[in-house]
């Protein structure tokens, strides 16, 4: 695991204290195993970021382990917590809920100034009630929700810090792991609890211009624990927070044989010097409709014919469109889909975060043994990024991971423009092991298609430009176009005669 931030890690020797699960597999992965037991941790974030849900996951995990758990609430009632639990498929059975905000007391006109109302209660009385309940319940896991009410009762930072220290010293004498929740309602940046807590986890909710909101978390500090730094995307699903640890390619390696993966088309393999190798990636570039997706799909179909698994992440086209096109071109895609050898995953870039996408790729590679991964297209993936500046960094990490797992990855990139000069929305060619360019050109009043291999790191390749055609029998590739000039300038022009061109019969263009 990579390390970022935090104090020096403890030794993992025999004297190292045992870890306990946070209740979230993703967070446990980020922390390298979970929390150190009998410590105080802080979850902080604005309302709606998922703090309560993550805290309840921590308690429900304790119940599964047969531990005594306690939820101390100054802001939400037991009824409200029960609704949250029910909608996640949980139960409060086994969780002792201690309400310092008593609905019965609030509704009783004779108890308008009851000591159970945190807005009117003295701070030391609140603390005493908490201590008494903990001593009675004797839990091993505690959630305190929230520090905002404590801060209001304290009225000044010094008194607030003293009470937090009192809480820490009280729990230090007990075998108890405590989660403090803070909704950051204070106008000032209060770092007092940071210095007291053993670890701090920040949860954020980001509003983007279009599409669903994005959520992410970051481990700010974690004493004595190596953790994966940076932001980690997460979503709130039925069952709790689905946290997607940031992908670090250096953590993933597998042993594989570097061999060529045939495309199913002998002429295309010849153009590529024998084919694309496992553990490499290829970039297919060209204008819209020129045939990039079809060329990429041919590698998935060829992999399925060898009994290997392939997955297509379709950002731009629907599953039905892909299947219909494959049928029209005579590709046996239906058979591979029925056999489960090819999966088509339609991706909505407005609803998917980059971290969740990387998680889906990992699941396909590690869970379903996918040997070919197709991303169609990078344009759609770019739209899924909240900040395009980090797209290339994200792609570098993802491609490095796929390479080290022995996967052939194929990326499709649509260039702006159809005829004449075309522009590339982003430059990822330097990340690619192979670059295949597809172009339109005109001859005798008809539109033709040409392809060429611009780059191949893993071996020799042809430096020719060949015409290709989409036919009822798949992709047909012709002889080198010796009279074809101007493709590198973005203005392909054919100046030769018609003899080297493919016959029009049997075509299926469009």
C-alpha cells in the first residue's frame, strides 16, 4: 500500500494492536485494515455528506461481531435513526440509542426547560449524563452525534476544548472505540478536535453543473496507521456508503505471458506487425462514424472466440446499438454475450464518478478475469470528470494498472470534425503503446476510409496507409495506398488511380 500523510506507521510485528473493521470494506482498504481499537476518531463534513450512515455502519459491524454498541445522539431521535437504518436494510437491534434530545420532554408543556434539551442544558450536565450511560452500557463501540451541540453549549473555545479532553480522558480508561461526528456548522475552522482525535476523516459533497452530485472522502490524519492518501470517491447506496479507494497502480501486479492477441483479421494483424500484445494499450483515433468502435469491438469478439473474457465500457452508444451494428457486420457478438464472454456496460457519464469507474474496471479484471478492456470513448470519460485537468493523470494510473494485470486495453477517441482538418479534444497519445489513426478520404466522388499505425512501442509495424471497408462479413482491409498523401496534416488527399482501391461490392458503410 502506498502511504500518504499521517505519523510514522507502527510495526506490524507481534506487539502491534489488532485492527477493527470500520464497517466499510472500502474504508478498511484505505486504512490498510481498519481502525486501531480503543481510540477516538472524528468524522467531519457538512450535512448530507453521509457521516451518520458511515457511523451506523461502524456500529452494525460491531453488532455482527457480538460487541456492545452505543449511539449517543444530541441531534437526531431514535425514530429518525430507525428510518435511516430501515432504508439501508439494517435494524437498530443490538444498538443502544441514548437520546439526549427527548421527544417526550419537548412535547410536555410542563418541561419546557427540561435538562434533556441540549439547547438549555448545562454542558457539564450533558457530559455527566454521557458518562453515566457509558458506564451503564459498557460498550466497545460508541458514536457521539454530534459535536455541534457540544460546541453551542460550551459557548467559548476554551470550555469546549476542556470538555472534549474530558471525554477523551474518560474513554481512554475504557476498552472502547469512539466515533465523533461534526457537521462543521462552526463558522471558524475548528482544529481543536483534530489534535485530540487519533484519526480524522473528512467527507465532502460536491455540486457539479449538470448531473448527480459527487461525494468523496479524505483521511486527514491517522496516527500510527499507513493509509492511502488523497480523495476517494463514494456513493450512498442501499446498505451504506460504497467507497471506491483511489487506484494506485503500483499496488497491483500479476504474472502473465507477453504474447500477441490476434484481432481476428489477418490483414490488420499484419499491419500491426503481428498484433497487439497483452499488457499494452492501443488508442484508436478518428472522426465520428469512421469505424473506431467497430474496430475495437472486433478485438472483444476475437478474445471471446479464444474463450477469454472481454468487457466494453460504452459511454456514447447504447447496448442495443452496439448489438445491432455487430449483427449487420456479421460479428458473432450475440453468441459471446449469451456465453458471458463479453459484457457491455453502458455508462452514464453524468451519474458516474471517476473513482466508481475505476472500481468497475477493477471488478471486471479481478472478479471476472477480463483480458480485453475497451473504453468507448475517452470523450465520454472526459465528460464524467469534475475537473478535466486530472483526466490524463487518472488515465495514466488506470492504464498502468491494466498493463500490470496483463490486460489488453483499447481506447476510442473521437476527433472533432468529419472532413478536412480534425482536432483532438485531449492528448493521451503519449500514454498509448499503440496509436491507430482512422481517416476519411475522397476519390471519384465517393467517401472512403483509411487506417494507419502511427506508433507501436512493443515492436515493428507497417508504415503504410491502407483502405478499409465495413462489410457484411466484418472489416475488409485493402492493399497499401501508394498515391495517398496528406493524412498527417489532417487533410487526406488521394492522388492515384482507382486500381488499388477496394471494390464497392459487398460494402456496408454508414
